[in-house]
C-alpha cells in the first residue's frame, strides 16, 4: 500500500535539475541493455510474482525487464519526463520527491538503485530508506561507480584519473577502514563538487564519492547481511569475474555492486 509521507528534506538543486530534464530522459532511452541487465536480474525477487522496486527507474527499462521475468515491478524517479516514458511499460512508475520513498515499511521483496546514490544529498539516509521498504529476508541491490578507484582503466571522472589520484584514493580507503573500526558512528560518504557540462554528460555531475566499501558498511549498519560486494556491475566471463572479485582489491576497482539481505525485524 502506498502511503503519504513527509520528505526527509527539501529536494536538492541537482534533483530539481533532473525534474524537468528532457535531455536526460532521451539519454536514458538509449541505454544498451547490457548496462542494466545484471542489476535488473539480481533485483528480481526470489519468488515468482514478488514485488520489486527500482529507485531512480529512469525511463523504465529495468521495470520492464523485471515484469518480463514475472515480478510485480514498481519504479520511482524525480524526473517527470522519465516517468512519462516509464509508464509505457508500467503504471506502477511514480514521480517522487527524491528523499522519502512513498511506501510502507517492508512493502517489497526487493529494492535497489542503479547509479543513483552518487547523486543524492543524503546518501546514508537514502540507503536506510531502501532497507526500510524491504521486508525481513528481502533483497537490497545498490550499484554505483567507484570514485575511490586505485586501479582500473577508462577512468571517466577526474577523481579517478592519474597515479596521484589513485594513491590518494588508496589512502582515503585505508583511512575509512580504520574509521569504520574505531569510530563507526562518524563515517560518512565524501562529497564532491559536481562538474556540469553542456551537452549533458552523465556521472560528471555526481556529488557523492560512492564506493563498495562504504555501501557495504551502511547496509550492515542498517541491519543487513551483505551477500556480495563486487567491482563488476555488468555480465563478464565467469573466470574473469571470479578473478576480479577474488581479493579485497575489488574495493579499489571499477564500481560498487553490493547485494544484501534485510535481517532487521520490526
């Protein structure tokens, strides 16, 4: 059941930018299926017909894929033009305020967000919201770029490029690991200054330095058991996927693809 709720805070300037952005909706409509296939397939509920929520659903490709797989698929997004396109796939796609999800506690069998966390003002609260709307035993899937890369190639964001940045990112990850052990209540995602380009370029305007280490940390802080924390958010050959994610070096590469279960009971 959808419920009326109060937002956690006013919509951010960046969220307002996306609210009426026709260019962004057109950009999303051109996504290659390989971009979101692994996320969508992972988000699929364990049982046929289970309910799933895609937060930041864009123009609805993930919702459509979930429906084709037999799920009761829902989507929310701050973008009105995107939701207009998403409703071609499902009338369960809604515009929301970008903060508080308009659903009761434990409403879904699974919920997730693909390349959304890096664009929200309160990433820690955003993760808590995802957990809140998933029932005990349900699944949470979060995928975002790793802006604290220490290895990799095709580094599209300035925060990732160059040996100097990679060394600083390594040091920052080590600092965060110590902070998680010694002062866990003080841990927060690092913020970044958005890079605004014309024409529109995705991810350059990210405001949060997302990474798998902290995504995992905040899911666990919100009562989840993390099943996977990977650096690969797309389907690759199984041997390569295994090797890339075999060691803790995965926290310093590519992206953060984290799958967890809600073990928190009312």
